[in-house]
C-alpha cells in the first residue's frame, strides 16, 4: 500500500512537472523570428512518439541527418535509393516543415565507397554531375535548399583540400586533387541546373575558431559572385563547446553576413565535455555554461545577421540521446537542447531567452 501510494505520488509529481514545463516553456518556432530546425532521420519519427511530437511542436523545418547523403542514396554505382528520404519529406510536407537538403557533395564518409575508388578526372566529374542531376531533379520542388558542397577547405592551410587519406587512415573522396581546386564552383552550377529554384549553400565547420578557413570561404564567395556562379547561402555548422570564444562566433557571423548571402547556423550543438573524458557527468557550472552559450548563439545570430539573410538555426539532433558527438569523440557528452528522455534542458531555456 505504502509503495503503491509512493508510486502514485511520484507519478503525480512528474506529471505536474511535465505539465509545468509544457506551459512555461514556449515552443522554439513560436519564440524565434526566423526558422528553427532539427536534423532528424525517419526511423525515430516512425518509432518514437515523443520525438515526432517534439519536431512537430518546436521546429519550422528539418535537415536529414544522414538519409540524403550520397552514401545512403547511392550505395552501389548507378543505383539510387530514395525511400528513406522520401519518407522524411512526406512527413515534412504533411506537417508544413521546410526541408533543407544535406548534402550533395562531401569529401569524406558520406561519399560511397565505389565513388572513392575513382581516380580519373573526367569519370569523377561525370559521376558527380550525374549524381547531382538525378538527386537534384528527384527532390526538385520538395527541398527549399541544398548544402551543395560540405567541408571543402583544409583546416590548416585554408586552401581547398587535396588530401586523399584522412587522419583516421581512411581514404577520402579525392576531389580537390583529381578535379582541381575549382571543382566547388562546378558543383554549384550542376546543382543550379538540376533545381533552379533551390537555394544553394556552401557548408563548413570551424569558422568561429579558424580565421584562415573563414577567410577562404569568404574569398570563394567573392570569386563566385565575380564569375556569376550561383550561390545563395553559407552554412556555419557550429559544432562548438562551452569554451568556444564568443568573439569568434560573432566574427564568423559578421563576416559571413557581409557577403550579403543567407546565413544558416546549420548543425549547432554545444559540448560540455571539453576534456573528452570517457565517462563524464556535467557539473552544475558546465550546465550553466551550456545554457549561457546557447543563449549567446541565438542572440548573436539575431543581432548580427540582417533579417533578410536569416535562413535560420538548425541544431544537429533534438535530444542528447541521439547526438553524434559521443560517437565522434568516444566520450560521454550532452550537447543538445533536450535530455536523454526528450525533456527540455536548461540549455533550451537559454536558447529561447536568446531568441
Ligand atoms: C554526422 C551524423 O550525425 C552521424 O550520424 C554520421 O555517422 C556522420 O555524420 N558535419 C556534417 C554532418 O556535415 O553531416 C555530420 O553528421 C556531422 C559533422
């Protein structure tokens, strides 16, 4: 009897708490004057009710985490499998959510193994052109925008990557070396031909801490404009942590805005485990710092990106349960707005305050 009462009481307390959170916590899409989106894949939408509800209630749009990457769409040479992506898009369309396509070209793990084997420049150019034509036409009118090329610039030199072997020893898609450094421009031309109505983005990481790379991206935009290469936006992935300097974030947003293009914070997450220790339990200070950093990013975006250029902010996932960061750093971390059980974190409060 005692046990049962305790369970009922604690159940009631949890219910009131959940209801209180739902009533006090505004939905992101209502709090923001620009689109807010999540990176998601269809399996969770299909299988997890809370996940689906969170997307429906909080997001204006979505990016596909993986299912619109070449490695998923074209596992074998000459084959195209759109099943997962189509499922995601049907969900988005049925619920009035904007879809951002990610990504047509990437030098690393999203390139299918068969594509990485190609060494001949004409053959590789034709394969990429054909891929972009087929995929771009398939999603024409269904996606608002595309990341056309992802992460083309080298971290150290700020030049277009020409490395074939990654730091993990794996073979990358050898774009810069085989196709020459101007391949990025041609990919944008192919994308524009495939879907003339889509907004075309160049997506990159680390602009907030790597000025050489930021300058290289800005330089590329100036060059594209001079030559009439179609480009409409810059994606700043912004995989940052609680110690990422505010000034660097502001600088990247300011410089990107000065191009006059749309600016998309495209993959936001904020790590707390800066020492990357395997087991990790955030302290109250670290949770507070994460709250402050989310608030800062939202506020800086609103302040520094002119209204007409605000494509929006996308977080790379919804809840800590689904974050890619623990797999990437081989360490525990909790970088997102919702916790393992899809409940709002203090970070979400910070983000909403900043918005
Ligand atoms: C990541 C996904 O989240 C993982 O599930 C996948 O295993 C690897 O890719 N930059 C990008 C994203 O542009 O596509 C990456 O997504 C995260 C880093």
